[in-house]
């Protein structure tokens, strides 16, 4: 009532004040009562995901693999541990813009997207839509109309939703297990051009995925001729998914810095910082092939003023490794050092999220007895059951959030005790 009275009083005073002041006052009230308008005030370079968001990842089997989606989730958890953001994976193998084994596109959206009332939806479709053969105009037209229909339906049913379109990924025709049309990536590139065009027309966020995967593959092959990020030509490896996640996070203006710690050998320094982004061991090849993942995980320490030859790095009084003076002066990447306690905590976050996602897929559509059936029409009871499973997983989300909280540690240096060869150093 007090706010309403203030508004009434301001309107009375408005007879004696400028219309500009009254307008500003009303706008401030609208911002207070309207979350959508408040979101509109977010700086354009700020991270796109906000406290309270629900993100649905929609797509085909590449999304259903739950890898790039998991990597995005663990990044957000560790970098923004105090933001409550829910992630739901709605990838179904074989899907096209018209739907697939999980039902028509109307069925898929009605059962697997709309019930969660997402504020953010990502859409990655196209790998199956080209039919793994030469470019065909009628097939392409079906794709363009279908993707446009998905965007239109999402915006109609969820007026405030923020949509991110992802282009089709890279088809690696030289991968060992590639079995499809050898020129298929040229088809996917044409499909990707339409995705970018549609995003520009509708003012949507778009993420180009074919190029970073292709470029990283070329870089990897310059060192190892059989290197690939897509083992079967279609489905990315863990490393390929990490590149996808990094490209998506970059488009969402994700911050790269975890911590940049400057050490003086004469005194310890206390640092409170978020956990680093937990990188699956099988995905680390991506960091050598692509600049994208590393740029989002800058967890460094350096000591510019240093004498001696070798030093022990201590965290909370315990040595985590012995390093040369040049290493410390140029800077160490702590994100790859297993002895660092923050990396151990980040790995626990990854484990919790992976377990949660596995349970979700198993109960959603992972078995013949799962809730969502092939080609069914969603019933009210089915949707209610899926929402109950999602609610049940909130405990796992809370556990991951708790494990992801920022930590405070004391960093220090001491001269190494002996001149033996370095037994613990960062991987080259």
C-alpha cells in the first residue's frame, strides 16, 4: 500500500513538476514490478544467464549425449555459484525440425519444453535434416520452414523466452568411423547460413559451431594425422563437446577469469575465488586444438620478482608442486594441476552433475519403461510425472551448487628443499 500511495502522491505532485520526472518515477516502478523489463536493463556485455533462469537444451542426439550441455552447466555452477539456474536436456536422437521418434515437433515441444516454462531455449538441429547426402532444395526448404516454425512457436507460447540458435556441427568425413556422404559438411554449411540469417532477422543469439570444430580438427591433425573431434563423423567426442560448450558460453559473454594471483615470495596471499571450470579428462585434447576452452578457464599464478632456481608452491601450507623460476615468472596454469584443492572440488561438481543428468535421461527416455515413449502423444499424467522427476532432481542441483561455492585459500612460496629433478609440474 505504501508504494501505491507513493505513486498516487507522485501523480499529484506531477501537476507541479516536470512530466519528465513523473515518467522516470513510473518507469522505476515498472522495473520494480516487471522482471522482464528489469532483464532488459542488463548490460549487453554481461553474462546472458541470470539468477532464476531455466534453460532447456533442445536438439537431436548430439544434444542427447549430455556433454556440451553438462559442460555449460558445470561452468555456470562454478563461475556463478550463487545464481539459481536450472538446466533441462531435451535432446532426442534422430530428431529433425519436424520431430522424430519422440513424436512430432508439436509433441516434443508440448512435452519436453513448455512444461518447464524456460526463460532460455537453445536449439541445435540440422545434422539429420540434410539426410546425409547431396544438397537437395526440397529437403533444405523443409528445414528452413521447420526451424522457422519452431522459433515462431517458442515465441508465441513463451513471449519472454530468449532463444539461442546453434548451427549444425562439423561433419568430419576423414574420421576413422565416418560412413556417410563425403561432401556432407558442405551441405551443413549451407544449413548453417540459414540459421544465422534467421537469427539476424529475429534478433536472436546465434552460435556458429561448424567453424570452431573444423578449425580445431585441422590444428589437431597438424600434429597427429588421425586426430578427430568427431569419431564417427557425426557425434562429437568429449573434446568436441567442450569446444561446442565454449563457443556457446562465449556467445553468452561468459567471463574467462577464475583468478590471476600474483605472489611475493616474502609473504603469503589470501585469495577468495570461484572454482575453475571442471574439464573431463577425455576432453583435454580440446585445449591444445582450440583456444576457446582455455580462454574461459584462466586460473593462473605468477611471481614476477623471484630469485633462486626452484620453488615449492604451497596452498594452505601444503605443497602442490615444485616449479622453476621461469615457470613462476611467466605464469602457471593451475587449472590442469590435480594437486590444487580447487580442482578437486570442481571435479566433485562435475561428478554430481553427471550423475544427475544420467538419472534424468534414464527416467525421461533412456529405457523402454521410461516416462516418455517413442511417438506418443503426451498425456497430462505423463507431463506431471516428468515435472515430478525434474523436481526430485532439485536435491542434486542443490548439492552441486553447494559443492561449487567459491573458496578461500592461502598461497605462498618457499625455496625448494633439494636440487632433484622436478617430480610434479604442469603438463606440457
